[in-house]
């Protein structure tokens, strides 16, 4: 009878084999080996977040540096079209420092995902000021005058940034229990950790100014976050999975506080979202089959394109 080996034993033996290979060859071989150990059922779930990682990378890179992936890491775009309307923001030195760190972290995220799965080209992104203004107008149910400009100053940019990492982290929370492979779970856990950190920093910086009014609108920072969160809940069609910086006490931690520097459920556990919920939100249409918002031609990858195909049948 042929001997049987546990998966742990196979991994140990494989590691010994890799150690005997020339360094350059073994690193390439190991990369291919790791990809081969990602179950097919995990691939689409790992590739889908690239849509949001591209969005974050471009918005943060342009905001801090005035240029994006085409300058910083052109190979990561895989030939996808450059973003529309992105530009350098008028940031104070501290905010610029933070946003640049976020930007480079997003470059790392793109690399990490593409080392694990093939990935897809950067989708067409609409990062014009008017695109953000539409979201804010939708959140308030009326046009703000003058139109909201995310690139105008640091507080506007942070409010605009409030729109992005949180959606991604809820997607990672939603994907994790559906993943089968250990490599897939480790990758998503690592991405989730940093995305959550980014969201916490953004919320923390805004929470420090929660009661300050945003010029020239005379609307408090906290109200901006509350309206944006309410909008995302409406678009997602899946109940309350988003909360602003000041909430009813019953929604606060242990039902005892109105301050809400971190969003969570009744047990202060992060909310989750499906890819469909995320598409409804980032398209701004409330429908995963109707593109728009930051993705005028729709998101990329099998999950997103399948919904677009269904929408055009």
C-alpha cells in the first residue's frame, strides 16, 4: 500500500525541496506553487476587491502626489485606462503625509493580490470632483452650493476619503467566511487589517473635528459622515451596515455612548457586505447591474462583469 501523507507533511516536504533550489528559481517556483494552492472557488472573491484597491490607489496617489499608478507602478494597471479627473489635492503637510502612506499601502495591496491570483486590468475610474459632488448631493438629497470639491482642502479630502476604505473592509469581512484556502484567508485577513486601520485613521481625524462646520456649507463634519453612511445603507439594500461618527446611543458601543469613532454591530463587530452590495454602492445606482458613480463603465472581474451582462440581456 502506498504511504499517505497529511497536507502539513506535504507542505514541509515542499519547503525542503524549495530550499535546495537556486534562489531565483525557487522564488518563482514558490510563487507559482502558491497560486496553484488557491482553490478555484476563491479566485473570483480574491480578484473582486481589486476594483476598490485600484480606486483607493489612484485617489490617494493623485491626492498626495498629483499622479497615479501610470507613474508609480504602471505594470499594475495591466493596460487599463487612466482615471478621469483625478488631481492633486490642496492638503496640509500632516494630511498629505497620511494620504501618501495610504497610497503606497494600496500599491502594496495590488501587488499582494496579483501575486496570489492573476487579476485584471484597472477599470475606468471617474475621480472628477463632480463625481464626488454627485455622491454628496445624493446623500443630502439636494445640491450643495457651491458643489462639493474633494480636492479643495484637507477636510473635504478626508470626507471624500470616508467614502472609500470602509466599503472595502466590509467586503473583506464578507468574503472571509466564503474562502476555502489557507493562503486566501491569510491574504484577506492581512488586507482587512490594513484597510480597517486606514478607515480608523480617517474616522479618527474626522472625529476630532466632528462638531466643526464645513465651509461654506455650515454643515458639521459629523453630519457629512452620517449622511454618507445613510446613503450607503440605502444603496446597499441590506439594512444598517454603515454608521457615521455620532449616532443614537442605542447604536453606540454597548448602547452607552453616542460617539462612534469605529463602526460596528451591537457587539462592536465589523459589518460585512457582499460583492453585490458593494457594486450597488460604488455605482451609486443601488443596482449591481447598472454602472455609474466611480465606475462609469462598470467594475472588472468575473463577478462584476456577470452582473453587467445580466443587466444588458
